[in-house]
């Protein structure tokens, strides 16, 4: 997102099994539930893992919708 804006990574239609943010686990497959976003502050880091529920197209965004409208979005295609 840049040096001074937060980002909330989200995959539409899927849920994260694993969320790791800034040196700590926030969700793991053994934990009940899951997460829908990975929220990161400026210069922060983390990762997610997920299993898609079915074949299809799954868009991802940062939840800064004005940026998505400008093209900051992507698409996972699962076959």
C-alpha cells in the first residue's frame, strides 16, 4: 500500500486458514474459525494460507476500494 497507509488484504469468497502478522500467529488450521482479512500497517509484514472451497474465480483487494477502482486488485483462478 505504501509507506503511510494501512492495508487489509482480503480474498472475496474464501477464508484464511493461517494468518501470521508481525512475528506472531493470529490463526492456525487447528484454531476454530478463521480470518477474512490480513490487516497490516505501513511497513508491516505477514502472510496467509488458504484452501479455496471450489473451482472458480476469487478476486482479492486491499479494502481501499478507491485503489481497487484504480486497478489495485487481482484475481485467483482456481481450476
